[in-house]
C-alpha cells in the first residue's frame, strides 16, 4: 500500500517570488553571524522602525558586494513578510520549514527564520504590520457624563436628564455631543444587537469556512 | 403663586388697552401663531410684509403693533417659564384688566398648545452637537494587506451628529472589533445604571 504524499503549495503560493530565488543562490557565502545581523535589521524594518543605520553598518563591515547583499536582504524580507501574513493556525512550523528546505536554504537559517515567525515576538510583529492597513478610526478614549438640567433661561423647572459623550478616535478626531435619553436607549439597544449578531457569526463561521 | 404679570410693568397697561380693542377672532389667530413659534428663539414670528398687513388689519400703527406682539410673546414666555396652569393664567390676565374674552383666548390656547412648547424647550440644549442618528454595519473581514485568512468580525457604527442651529448632519464612522464593542457596551451599561438612579 503506497501512500502518495501530495504536498500543499508552498506558503509562498504557486510561483516563487524572484527576490527569494535570487536570495537562495546568494546565501551560500553568508555565515550565520552575518545572517543573524541582517535578520535583525529586516525584522526591525517589518516592525516599522527605521533600519537604515543598521543596514549601512552591515554593508560597510561585510566583504560581500552590495549588490549581492541587496538581493539577500530583499529575499529575507519577502520570506518573512509572506510568512507572517498567514495566521499561525494555518501555517504550521513543519510545513514552513519544509517549504524553505525546498528552496535550498541551509538548515540553520531555516531555524532562525522559524524563530521569528513562530516565536514570542510574532504577536508584536503582527500588530505592527496591521497598523498600515486601511481601516476606519476606532475609539481611543471614551468619556461620558449624565446631566440633569434643573432650569434654563426658558424653563424654571426643566428636570431633564441627558447624556454627554466625548470620543477621541484613533485618527486624532475629537467629538463631543449630547445624547438625548431616547437616543441613548436606541444606541444601547443597537450595540447589544450587534454583539448578539457577532456571537452568532462567530459560532457559525468556524464550522463553515475551512482553511 | 405670585403673579408674573403686573400692571406696574411699564408697558403692560398700554398694551392691554390696544389688545382690548382688537377683534377677538383676529386676536385668537394672532396668539396661535405666536405660540407656535415660541420655541424658536431668535426667529421673527412675522415677516416684515406680514407685520405691514397686520397693521392694516388691526388698525394699529407700527409702534402699537410691536407693543402688542412683544407683550403677547412675553405673556406666553412667562407662562412657559413658570409652567403656569391655564386658570391661573386667566386670573392674572383679568387682574391686569385684559377683557375676559381675550384672557380666555390666551388661556385656552395655552391649555392646548402649551404643554408641547414646554416639552420642546425641555429638550433644546446648549450642547454644540446632538446625536440624532444611529446606524451600523456588521462585517466579516477576510483579509488585509498585512494579514491573510482573517475571518474577524468588525462592526462599523455610524453616528449622525447635528448642530443645534444647522440642518447638516455630520457622520462619524467608528470601527469596533468584538472586544472593543464589548468594552463599549459595558460602559453604556454603567451610564444606564446612572440614568436609572434618576427616575
């Protein structure tokens, strides 16, 4: 009884990106120390930090010509950025390592790549990269106040409660507005409704959409 | 309660004389119009043209008409401010020698249209913006540039805010994931708790 092992497409998809192909060819002259230095700079860049200084010092202190170095850096960046796009629930470490072996990347380097993708810095990395994605503003700060107007210039006895809300959003905008009690009820009801729908959705879709 | 319309208020006597001379039906329509526009502070009750026509219809010169309109508005504003009972209002008006038929017209109009004006004024506020519209959309985000295969639910809340003195509604769109929405809801529950202690 033979079991044919059909391997799923690499995490890179059907076609290997050019940067990664050229990186594989150029990695043979790179020692682990240099590899790790470059890796560190690449991870820093993925997190959104400015790694130009680090890159410059690597280029200056290495005997590898700049052109080849740039292929290596580009390839490493691509490997990592593609790998972290996929949730860890879908891409398993062994499959990842296997994919990299097929690209003829040395085993030690594979381990280093793995520790970035599956290590404990991964969550921070994900958070940093998703910041650049388009999204509507979220609530950064929410303050509220319940007021009762005792009297006004038009009414000696008003005794009208109302809610004052203040929202600071992630895009920097600031909104202060009054919410009449009836509208407040409407808001509260709708938010509860959305939460219920979210719960239903989460129960349902786990069963349906397979990865 | 202490009367809020006194004969000693300078122009009241003069205004009463003019008002008493007006035909009661015309006066009734006048009062109805004034009370309708009472909650809109700063807006003229009658346009210039209308005031010219009124002068002719009521046989009053410009000054006399102004006095009548201002006094009528004053009486009604005070009625709103103190939330006076119609019978009390009628008594006070007769006490300053307004003819019974006119006093009755005012207190009748007050009885029917008054409560609505009080409600409207209770709800008009100083806050720059008021929440007028709540809308929402629940999305299931499948992927984004930095992440594939997401399947994360996100809700977009649309808050329609309007300035007190403008017709334009400003829309504020806010995004929430499940946890953020839950946190928001918990805060709303606390507010509700506070509102409950007031009733």
